[in-house]
RNA sequence: GCCGCGGUGGCGGAAUGGUUUACGCACAACACUUAAAAUGUUGCGGCCGCAAGGCCAUGUGGGUUCGAAUCCCACCCGCGGCACCA
């Protein structure tokens, strides 16, 4: 019989579905639960090869864990709210719900064609009322625990469309729809206080089994900095401007201070500036810049002096000018800085441009103070100069001493700031979960009663945002008008919807108990499964999704709703799949690989296995359909070995059987270790080496050895392994079997290839007993003819011996 | 710009302080075939050489080491993220 993947794959997918072998029971006696999770997809329309690259190797790992004896739960669902559905509605006139549902139906079928271990009975779809009911309920818990608040926050605003734009819709600072200049406008929106968890989020990272690079990125994103908040008085006024600095040691070098264009001092009616026009103009100009443009070190720094007022340096009483400049951000620190051009490059650039004094107060040399002439700021450590009584103090010590000195005078306090901003969750869009809040003029904002959840997303005809910058929900009178939950008076609903990141910040909890109608998930089920044992998804989520999910878990933990404080114990990232040309896949480039076509041609098993084989899983790379034929040949060869043996065994000598047992045991060891470490590519190559050997030599293989091979193959090519397993006469599924074990004794080598180096260059390889000692090795080598040639007339200065590996003669 | 990652044959990659190029693709020769496909066998980094063998090669330049693709420094190129794409 010929290997016909399409036939056997469909057959086994049906059998697995019917027998429900992947349905996870909450408890199986004698087995440990293992919650295995791949990041759920956004229903964009089609499953692309990138999804496969996430899900196929992940499935190999899940199946491996199952065979190792774990009770594995591997659920799947859809992250279904979001902007593209709304765009499709506007562009094609399809309701976002219809568009999303059609995509889900298609993608669900495509997912099933992969033959994965998914337990579909736990599926979650975030845009369904029975899911977002609990998203809203969780919002209310955040609100009740003081973690949700309303504030004015800048957003991309198109003055011509009178609409808030996503960053994606405002690329290059131009509105996607009408090409006008986008400005940053302050709008009242809901935020989550993630910043109050900054310290915990930072501390707990170290204990996670996550890629180090992801941990570093999260740490940098949180961006903790310790320093001092120092007050600068304003001359002749009773006002003070607090500044935050991590370099209090440079205080004597401060030659001006800078406030952000959004700083409250500029809105204070008591201030009479001498140049108000220039100031207003500058504030308006800076609204046109994105934050990234403002802080880019490549961009020329700009600013305007606030003429008519001066600040006083608390260290020496000196008057310094005050500027506004947009390289200072309002949301970081106090929105004001002390500028020390000699020791900060941004300040240095600014000072050069506006001809401000550069005063050096940290010198690398002491006690001979020969300060270098600066062509850029000196940001390193050194010793203080020109700093009164602190002269000669090391800059490190001075940071503390100056801070403490001012603290005694109540002019400074120790402070920690974070780069992490609070999470802006309001979206002025239709396709999201409505924020369950109601406004009544007398009581301000009130939460919707939990009994009334879900606040259903109404049908509207027009998905374009309103001209007042409100979400399309504002067009539905039926939706807006409601009663105040507190007094029953006429009130209005919040029309903003929630950021879809909220939906995806808790979906992994819902899988544990996806059909629960009374709670977001029962404590018992959460305890059975959470935290997720292995989480697999793209590195593009290194910061935002993963940080938000951690925040959610920590907040719910504090509220007593969950018993753990980290959602994902282990994390791995898959890389990005490129087109065959090594470029990013895109329709316009014409290099898109359609997984359905590949499956039709070669079968799901081959596609799965090729994705594993391509290269390191966390690296991604080009998908070349030509390369897949290698896997296809491998599977055919393996198939033939079972179904169409070339000939009766013609040679079953003891020695050869021993050789093959050795290789088999080595392969078990290699494949086991490689899958555990996500090195799927080298696991596959080990299987290839085994099959090459088996099909070349026509060994007479015992039943057990053949079974072992099938068991090793099962996670990679689950359909073919199942088919051959059954045709060998087994009744139970191969996926219920135990993972094979190896015998270390069989793997041990008696002989090694001893590498002989002279001055680190390989000159010979000698077969030697594996336990050879240094003395024996050097005697063997020095007596060797080839080596003698190299040693002629030279003295051996040193011998380096690496047991079991090499000997290096230094001459 | 800031944070993070990567750069090894014609190509995907293996090797993470000790044999550079495992495994696979492509290519070439041979076998089978009337022929082709499929399959199998062998070869396959560059230069010199009939060969034995030698020299050179892991983005570029420098350093550490008996020994560096691997560690350190500087640079070049590519990729991911940067808070309203998900």
C-alpha cells in the first residue's frame, strides 16, 4: 500500500473526535495535570503559515508531555474583538459580527486539519456575550478595587474627521482616511492602574521560566529608576517646581530647568509670561509630534524660554532660566527636569542650540582636576568639582549626600519612578466589549450592577466613529439611555469599549471552566489547571500582552479571586516565518505560502514536521516548499519500512543488531532531550538518521524496535504513526502510549576519535579507548608518525588534554 | 532614537570554549528504465595539487585564550517591540 496522507489524516481526525481522546478531564488519578497553551489567534480570515508555525511544534510538545504521562489540556479559541472587523464593516458593508463569525468557522476547520491535540469543548470566543459578560464583570472588580479610573489622556486626533485614530491609522502623522495632520489631543478615558503593580511585576520576573531576553524587555519596559525629587522655587512667587533626577550629584551643574509643554504651570493664571505668543505657538507645534519623535535623539531639540520667571537652584541659590521643551514628557517623573548640559547629552544638545552655559561639575580626575573639554556630555562617574562643600566626593556617593543634605532642609525627597504608564483601556470603537459604567450628573460615574451583565453590544448601522470623538455606540439612543444604578434617575451609558488586550488578559483562566454561567471560572477548576505550565507564542507579545496578563493575575490574586500570582510558569516564543525568498510574506510581494495547499499536496504530518525541521523554533526563517520534499521522502521511506519491506531480512547477525540497538537508544535520548528543550529541528534530524540507517541495511528488526520508532514519530506525525500503529495490530491509540525509555549502558562508546592538535590546529584523529589517560594519550600521539613530522626539532612547551575529546600540543 | 534578537557552504541549518558545515534542499555522476518520473548509490565550502597533503574561510575590524562561529570591545547589515494592529 502507498502512503496516502490525505486519506489517513481525515480518517484519524474523525476517530479522535469521535472517541474524544483529547478531551481533558479535570482530574485523572495518578496523573499530574499539564496546562499547555498556544496563544489564541485573531480571526483575521485565514490560517496562515505563521499560525502553523506557532501551533504545530507546540502540539508536538503537548503530545510529548501526554506520552510522558501528564494529563494534558490544550485548548483553543479566538481573540475576536478588534479593529480589523470594524474596518471590514466600513469597507465591505459586512457586520463585524458576521465577518468575525465567518472567519472563525473557516479557521476552526483549518485548525482541525492540523490534527492537533485540542480540546474543543473548552473553546472560548471573546466577542460572545457569555465571554464578555465576564470581561465586564472583571472590569467592575478592577473598578471596585480602585484599579480603574478616568483621566484626560492624549490620543491621536484627526481634526478633520473629528475622530480618534489608532497608531496604525495615523502612520507618518497623517490620517489614513483624509491625509490631514494628526495631533495629540487630550480626551477623557478609562485607565487601569498597572503602575501600582510595577514593583511586583518587576520582582516576580526573576522566578519565571521565560526566555531571558523577554524578561529583560519587560524589566526595561517597567523601567524602575531611583533618584531624588528636588524642589526649585520660583523667584518672587510662592510656587515650586519639583524635578526628578537620578543624578542629584550633578545638581551644582544645573544651568536651567525644563518643563513639558503639558506642564500645569503653563495653565496657571498667576503667571504672566513676557512671550505668551511664542509659548502658545510652541505648545501647539509639539502637539503635532508623536512621543517617539519628541524623545528621538536624532531630532533636533527645540524649546522656548518662559520669559519673566526664573527658578532658584536649591543647592546654591542661583537663578536659572525656565524653558518648555517637548523632549521632556509630562507622564514621566514630575514632567520637569533640572538640565545639566555638562552631564546629560540631551541637555547638552539643547544648551548648545540655545547658547546656554555648560558647567562641568563631575571630573574624571582627582585630586588633579584636569577636566576634559567637552564635545558631548560627560555622563560617566567621577569626582565633584565646583560643588562647594561636596568637591572631591565621588559622584556615586554625592548622589546620596546631596539628596540627604537637601532632604534635611525639606527641599528634596527620595523617590522611585517607573517608565511604565497606566494602561489606557478606553477605545472609541464599536467592535469591543462595552465598558459597564453609567454616568448620572449627580453621582458622576457609577458601575452597572453585576446582575445586569452583560451590557450587550447593540447593533448599529454605522460603524464610523461620531464626529465628537465618541465611539459608534454613541449613535444608539437605545443603548445610551438608561437609569442610574444608584437612584434610578435618567442616566447615560459609557459608549467607549474596552481595549481587546483586556479580553486576552484573562482568556487562559476561562479555558479552565469555559461554560461556567455563574462565575468567570470556579476556584476548584482554576486550582486544577492554573497557572499555565507551558505558554507558546510570538515574541511580538514579549511586553504588552504578557505584562497585561501578569498584571491581571496579580490584581485578581490580591482580590482573592485566584490563588496564584503569575499566569504563565514557562514561556517559549516561536520565530517569524518568511516567504521562500527570505522576505516577509505579503500579498504584494507574491511570496505567501498557503498552508492548505501544502497540506493538500504533502499532508498535514509533512507540513507539521517540516515546520519543526526548518530551523530553531525561536528563530523562524524562510519557508521553502522545495525543502519540504525532504520530509515527504522521509515519511515515505518510513512508511515503506513498515508496509512494504524490501526483502526478508537477509542479515541478522548479532553484531549488527547490537549496532542498531545502540543507535535506537541514542535516538530516544536525543529526541527526548530535544523536544523538552524545543529543539525540534535536531530531533527530526535524529529520526532521519535512524530511518536512513534502517532502510539502508535491511536489518531484521524486532517488533519492539519498530514500535519504538513509531512512538518517537507520534508527536511529529500523529496521523501516520497512528495508522502504522494500528496496522501492526495494536488496538488502542498510539497517543495513549508511554514515551519510550533508553538504556544508558547501550549508548556508552568504547572507542573515541581522539583529536590531535598542534598549537590548536587539528593535525590528526586517532582511534583510542574512551577512558584514555593524559599520559597514555601523549605517549600515543608523540609516537605517531604523522605527528613526529610536525614536532621535528621543536620542543613541546605544554600539553592540553581534554578527556574523551582531544589533546593539544603547544610547541 | 530607545529596548531586545540575529548574521556559518549555492540555500534552510548543525556545532554555544575543543573535529566547522550533522540533517535536509539544490546540483553532478552512476544504477534501474525503451525513455522519463520515482527510487537507490556515490560525490559536493574555496584555492593549490595526479595524489598524499597544505593554505584560507562562520558580516567587518580589534582583543582575551594553548585553542574562538561560540567570550569581550567597536562598527556594518537584517529582524521584532515601542503603549489605539493583534
